[in-house]
């Protein structure tokens, strides 16, 4: 069953038709999000038009959580199954997740400047998000330095799993500590979302759009990673054949 699931995920991410469909769906969903954010949704009564950035900021944060969850799950699968495809998937998701985390920090700073009067504050949510960025930047740095050796991949996989511990800390930081960051307005345990229906609808469309963008980028990066992996294996086999041929030639010459 696990092997079948692995094959299905692998095939789906490498399917050109599915990638093309994801690109079209992501583009349409992003257009709908932009229309909703700037035209359909009303301006916030307190923050005004600057609040509209949250229709992009919040969905990107969700996608970052998703990306690093995939890193952790794929890393666990790599440690268990020892299949390089899981390592490629973990690395691909980490790269895309780091991009979204960077955009989360940047859009948060853009919102914070007019609302807080500063681009950055050592707030609990901001600080834990920055730590998350550093953790996965470190993960990618480790992967680039250790090369393709299996021992290095295993070490990076452990980092990928442990780094995910910060994700629930980021999410719960506004509840556990006193913070400048707004409280949750969509996902609230035992409570309904506090957004008006128009704003909530645009936010949910934004979540779908950013998820589709993430899936598209992940599939594209995964395809590149698998192609690199196959090329590396071909080179290794070619080197082994050349070495074997050279050895036989020397043995024949000495014999």
C-alpha cells in the first residue's frame, strides 16, 4: 500500500498534463483572489485598504506550513524506505516553502509599517516565523554541502523532521504569548471565523489559489530534481563502465 501511494504521488508530480492543469487552475484562482481582494471585499473598518494584503499574506502562511509538513513527511519516508525520490520531494518542498516564508515575512513587514509604525518588531509570531525561515534555510544549506551521499541525505532528513516542530509554535505563538500580531480570525478552536462573509470568501479563495500555486511550483521543482537524479545515476553508471573497461584493458595488456 505504501509503495503504491509512493508511485501515485511520484507519477502525479511528474505528469505533464496535471502540471499544465495546475498552472491554468492556479492562474485563474489568483485572478479571482486579486479581484476579490481589491474589488469584491470591503475595506476594513479599522485598518482600511492596507488590510487587503492579508488575502495574500495569510494564504501564503498556510502554504508555508503545508510545504514544511511535506518536508517532514517526505523526510520520514526517506529515512524509512531509503528511496531517493522522497529525498528529492523533501528538498523540492523545502525550497518552495522557503520562498513562501520569505514572502510571508515581506508582506507582513509591508502591513506592519503603516499599522505598527515599523517594518519589524521582535514579536512572538514574527520571531518564531524568522526562526522557521532560518531552520529550513539551514536544511537547504546542509543538502547543498553534503552533496548526494546517502549519509548526508539522512542527516538532512533528520533536520527536516525536527524543523517542523517550529510550525505549531509559530501558529500558537499569538495564543501562548502577548503579541502585537492579530489573533487568529479564520482557524479558531471552538469558535467561528470572525471575518464578514465577503472577506471570509475571498480569504478561502486565496487559500485555494496559493495552494494551487504551491502544487504547481512543487511539481515543476520535483520534475527538475528527478531529472537531476537520473542524470547523476547515468553518470555514475557510465563512470563505472569506463572504469571496468579500463581495468580489463590493463589486465589484458599485462597478461
